[in-house]
C-alpha cells in the first residue's frame, strides 16, 4: 500500500510538469505578441486573436493535467 501511495505522489509530481511548461510557454507567447505588435501595429487585432487562441490551447492542456492528476490520485 505504501508503494502505491509513493507512485501516486510521483505521478502528481509528473502532472506538475505541464503546468511549469505552460507558464513558460505563456511568457514566451505574450513576449512574441509584444514583439510582433511593436513591429507591425496595424495587425494588432489579428495578432491578439491568434495569441489568445494559443493561450487557450495551452490552458486546456494545463487543466487536463489537473484532471489527470486528480483521477490518478483518487483511485
């Protein structure tokens, strides 16, 4: 039983990796947005929409990681 608990804790630790990389990706995404807007201000609206779609995709994987971690820990 102790081995099962140890594996569950390790899996939860592994589920935190997408969160860490999601935060890193969000920073890179919005840094790229700022750079693109500074170079081409006329395309501000299109760039912002594309940036938000990328952000939503990253957040989907982060929330999915929370769900997987909870399901594995609850079993």
